[in-house]
C-alpha cells in the first residue's frame, strides 16, 4: 500500500522535492542537527505526546470547533461556507499549537531562553505565552512598522514578560524581524532556541511546525464529517509563510479535496506592492531554506507589502512550493480591498472579527462560493481573530453603517 503523504515528506535531509534543506553558517550546523535529533526523539515519546495532549485540552482549549457560516453562506448564495475556529484557540490564533511544543522542545534541549520573529504579533504573543507557562525567558523581534500597526499585540507580549526588540533596517517588517532574530540567535544559540513562527527556515523547522499544526487538519476532518457526513469539497487558508495552511491541509492531503492557498496581492502587480511569492516568485534560498521567493533585479529578496502583517514575507514554506509545483494545491489571490471587505462582512454577518491575514482566505471563499452550487462545501481555516487589527482598520477604512 502507498504510504501516507506525511510519512514520506520531507526526506531525511529536509527536502520536499527540490525545496527545503538547511543552508546554514558552519557554527549553526551542529545546533540545528541537535534540534533535529531531539525532535525525532521526542515526537514519538509517550511522555511528550501526553504532555502536549494535556496542554492542548486543558490550557489551549482544543479541540476548536467548526462553525457553519449560515449568514455568510446566504449572502453569497452558493456553496456552504464552514469555518475552523482557530480564533478560539488560546491567544486567538493557531500559533500556540506549535509554540507550546517548541518550548517543550527547548526545555528538553536544556535552553533557558526562546527567541522568535513576529509580523502580526500572533506568533510573538503565543511564544510569550508558552514561555510564561513553562518558565523560560522570551525575546521577540518585530519590525518597527508592525510594532506601530499591531500595537495591541505588542502590549500583550510585554505584559506576558517578553522582551520586544524592534527591527529598524530595510522595510522594518517581517523579513527584517527574521533577520534580526536570526542574528541574535547566532550569538546565543548555546543557551537559546530560535522558535521559528511558520513552516519556513532551515530543516527541521518546516516539518516540525507542520506536524505540530496538523492537529488543526485532523480535528477538522473528524468534525466536518459530523456536520456533512462527507469531506469538504474545498479547503482554503491564507498563505504567507504558510503554517496555518499546512496545518489544515495536512488532514486532507491524501483525500480527494481541493486545497487552496490564498496569497496577498496587496495593492497591485508591481514588485513591492504585493507578497504573492508562489504566483510571481522564482526558486531561491533565503533564511536558510530553498523555496520560491520574490527577487529584485539583483536576485536579492524583493520588497513586499500586504495589509496583513503576518503574510508580508518574500518567500513561502518549502512544502507549499513543492505541493504547488506538483499540482496538489491551488494558489489564489486576494488584494487589500477584498480583505478589508471580508473583514467587515464576516464581522457584521457572523459576529466574528477575523484577523486581516485570515480575511484573505474568507474573501476568496466568498468569491468561490458565489460560483458554486449549493450542494458544494468550503472549509476555511479561520486562523486568527482580529482584535489586533481593529484600530488600524477603522483608522484607515470606514466602517459600513449597515449589514449587507
């Protein structure tokens, strides 16, 4: 019998086809090899599995439910839209799923501190939460632009005890936060662990984060069968680095279900106006892994933009690059205007305020639902809530004064 996909990808060197790997400075090769060795050991350790199960059930509040978006479905007038409610996961997004596990890993490695980057702040809040729970120090690097834009999450991180370090170079957004965090980790790797916030980075992080996030997909598969007595026809998630998408895709990857990753089209097609890596990018190495990335004229990572701070990244997880290249996943686009429209529509029709990143997936689901018959179903990973975005959105986009 054919082995399940998750047992065959990546290979022992962390490659999904030609994408992935670990492109590291010599001083970090041994630390990353230790991380991989420890992960391989603990992922099947009954004690680790039980600890993670306990934390997820009694602290995070898992399983998160699936909700039928009845009013949104009626508004679109076509396929049924369902929402996997990761906004109800503790801290308000899917990020805690891998952060709790990464901090447990850090403790197994004898580390005293965790370091990470964050864009929208959701990963930063989740890691600060996990560090507080397990008693480790936490340092979060965040672009200056995003610190202003996502102020509520910055305050949350500080309240939780994390040190927030501004990235002040370049565009001062997510890529620069990764640069800054990686630089500090290179100087402190003996006592700290760089807890990468998505399915990106050198091996083993793309597979680790996917595995820790796969709980979303496996829960969804079981729950959706309870709703419809069949699997969804389409599963949709936003994609920047791609952790929430790989999490939900993992549960359906061996099934006859269309998997759709929605990239941020931002303000237009020109370089620097969007962050649609799979759509407009080419093969390249950045931040220690080979994938599809947006490049400038000199072949360096291009400037990117999105209204969603968590998805304005010039590359994408190597597994997403692989799945797209073999045709297993479909790539769709959503611009800022469509994302804001979806933000308000979901809020006023369903009473759920989504994160701007998540709103990209909602927007495409609405577009797709309108052209599908009513017997078709769509499942959207509602990867985060929009508390962090409300000030920014209302300051820049007028609130509609009535339901649609």
